[in-house]
C-alpha cells in the first residue's frame, strides 16, 4: 500500500470531523460505546453567571471527569467541592463505582487527593517540569 503522509498542525475542522466520525463508526461497531452518557454539572451564581462546571461521561460502571473549571473569583469558596459532590452523586446514581480523571501538577492534584482520589499513573517531560497525573476513586 502506497501512502502519502502529511503533517497538518493544526488539523482543520473538516479533518477532525472526518477522523472523529470514522472512529465513532468503528467504536459503535466494536463495543457498547453507544451506552456512553454525557454528564455535565454546572454551578451558577445568584446572578446566573457560570461559576464553575464539571464535564464528563459515564459508561457502565465507570465515570470519566474530562473537565473541571471554577471561575477565578470563585476558587477556594467550595464551588469545586459542590460540583464534584454532584458529579460523583450522579455517577453513583447511574450505577458507576469508579471515577477517573487526569490533572496537571499545576492544576488540582491536591484537591482531588483530599477528595479521596489516588494517583495511578504520571507522565513527565512537559515544558516547565509540569507532569500529568492520572487519578481514580472508588465511589458507592
């Protein structure tokens, strides 16, 4: 098979959509990935502004937290804790017994550790000495 290899950095939106659709088609044919359900927790202030959000997905007994963000002015005020409480509760109600996530050393590993998450893996080599930490927590 002859191939022409190209580097596109960044990939175009059309390329990303094409590859994503191809992967989705393969995944749907090869697994029960259609059972994946999005999970989004949002924290709004009294004025309706978004103060923070947790975004992830559940699949079977597993839940992945993909993004957690708290507005700068709302940090250290319990917003992240309330989002995570709701996120984990919803995951549990969906039948999940494990939540997993990744975080960088400059983000929130101590926050997650205080919540009972355990480090399972670490990737080094990023600029400035940053490390990516993979964590998980059993929930009931």
